């Protein structure tokens, strides 16, 4: 797992939900403390990358409880 770079913006996610645009494209809406609701489009490749990243974080959290 990479070390967190200083130049990234950080938001706190409070909720999420899947969306479908009128043109058929998909997105994920995130409700954040800092920016309110934001959304990002996803395709199969993006979903795969997100699942991989979430899986790595879940594994790390299980290895080191109390760090979340």
C-alpha cells in the first residue's frame, strides 16, 4: 500500500449511492462533509480498480485493527 501523498485533497465520505445518467452512463455519488455531494462516472475498468483498492484497504484494516 502506498503512502498518502501530501498534495491530494481529502474528503470525508458520509454516504454513497449508484446513479444512472439519462444517456445510460453510470456514476457513483458521494456525500462528503467538505464538498457536499459529488459524483464521478464509472465504467467496468473503474469499478474493477475501485474494488481492488477497497479490497486492499479492508485487508490492511483487518491486519491492523484500531487504525481506521
